[in-house]
C-alpha cells in the first residue's frame, strides 16, 4: 500500500526528532558513545585511573564527581585544586569500605528510611522540589539514583561504625580520670543578666545627653517599664527591640565595656537601675544577681564530657582503621595510587 506524502513527512519528522533527542541525551546528559567519539582525548583523560582498590579503578571522572558531591552535601563550592590528594584518599577509603560492606558484612541494618530522611534534609536547602531536582540533575543524578547512593553510603557508614565502635566506649573510671585532668578548664566564670538603655554622646552635647539619661532614669525609678523605655529610646540597635536585654554576661575578660562595672570589686547593685558613663555615651544599666564562678561536678557534666571523649576517640579510631587498611592494601598491592606519577 502506497504511503501518502503527508504520512511520509510525519514519519520522517518523527524519526528526525528521535535522532535529535538521542543526540541531546548522549552529548549533554549521559556523555555516551557519540560524546566519547567526538571527545576522545577528554574521555580518555576522564577514564585514566588515579588509583585502584582491589582491582576496581578510581578514575579522574570519579574524582571530579566526588568533589562535586562534597560541594552539594556541604552546601558550598570548595576549591578542589588544593585538596586533590585528600579527595583521592577519600575515594580510596570509600572504595575500601564499600567493598567491605558489600562482601564482608551481610548483617548490616537497613538504611532506606535513613536515606529518605537525609534526602529530605538536603532538599530543605533548596527553594522547592524542582530546584532540588535541578541541583541533582546538574550532577548527573536522578532523585532515585541519588537516594540509592545515599542508602549505600549509609550502609558503608554502618559498617565503619561497627568496626570502630569497640574503640569508642568510655568507662566510668576513664571518665572520672579525664574529669580530674580537665576540671580546671571546665570552670564557669561568674555571670549576671544585664539590660541597658544607651544614649550616645558622639557628635552631641554631652551635658544634654546626660540630662536626657537622668530624666529617663527618673521615669524608671518612678515605676515606668525599663523594657518599654529601652524599646522607645535606646540607641543600641541590637538590644533595644529586646527591651535592652544584653543576655547573660560572663566575667571572662570579654566584656564589651568594662567601665559598666558589671563585675569587679565594686559591681553594680543587683536589681537597681544605675546611670553609668562609657567612652561611647551614657547607659542606664539594670544588672541581675551575681552568680559566682563555679566548677561543675562530674555528675553535672558527665554526659557532655562522655560525648566529647567518644567523638574524639571515634575520629582517632576511624583514621587508624583507614590507615591500617591503606597500609595493608599497599603492602599486598591491593591498593595503588597513581595520581602525580
């Protein structure tokens, strides 16, 4: 049966559209056979290995992708030129733990739900779901592919956690010993809650500013709200909206204005507003009771101290784990690093 000219034209257009669509996907998305044929030198360079782990190659394309992934996960662009060696070592470590998780540990807990939670956390950094999808696509990922990658990564972390967990436990005796060694550094300095109303004297008549401050103090002493007057008149832009509240100040040598006499031999009386001059102007200061300096007991800081020690030990154990794996792998020629050669 003879095909009409119109049908033949439609068939040709459909075929042409299919070819164009394939070329677009090959050239700009997948970097497939056509792309590699047109960019043989670039493709060869991208596929050149920078390392091998148990026979699996780590190439330059993976190095570039790993750097891009770290940028995506951290939420900021990082300069990879100064950290190429550490990026390669990170890829070698990733390959090592991936192989061990894949072949040596079949009893790891499932991580699918944890991966979905992490996806939601990453998506929250973007304006909406479409922006997140675009960010993933810019790195060559679909949402499903990236979720699967996250799940695999979480399994690897679970494998690593299992390997180092036995080195991170802190016994109560060790905790008490650490506390005795560190307790002098744990002292919490004396503190007071402080509010103020600030009137600047810069480029103003100092006497007039002082008279204005005295009038405001008289209003407070007569019963008007300190907070409301602070919101209305204080020239400290940070504290004025909060009713002049400066929060809790500590006697640790970091006070912004020592001349306010918050601490020292003759500190301001608690609960009584006072007029104080600083190098910047006049302050009506309302200080709370003085909480003396003290060192928290072991029971008070037990959990925070335990957490800090466990975190430090986990970091050391992780470094030791990968250093041992790298040393063993190189000795047995299971790990080779070629970058720079």
